[in-house]
């Protein structure tokens, strides 16, 4: 498993928590940051999945 998948999942979780905290407190900036973190984490996870697929195909 590529480290990007793990780091991406962590960023997604962090983003989800920030977004929820922003919604609870009415802080739109925090909510937007959470959404951005979730998106960045999703992209990083996808990159890791791609690297894993290439690595597996070369075996």
C-alpha cells in the first residue's frame, strides 16, 4: 500500500472533522477549509491507488 493512500485518508478524515466543526459553530471559513482538505485527501488517495495499480501491473 502506497503511503499516499494512507496520508490521503488521514487528510480526508481531518477535512471531515473540520467541516463538521465549521457547520456546528457556524464558521464558514473552517467549513470551507474542511472541504478543501477532504478534496486534497481524496486526490492524494487516488494518486496512491494509481501508484499501487502500476506497481502491481509491473509484477
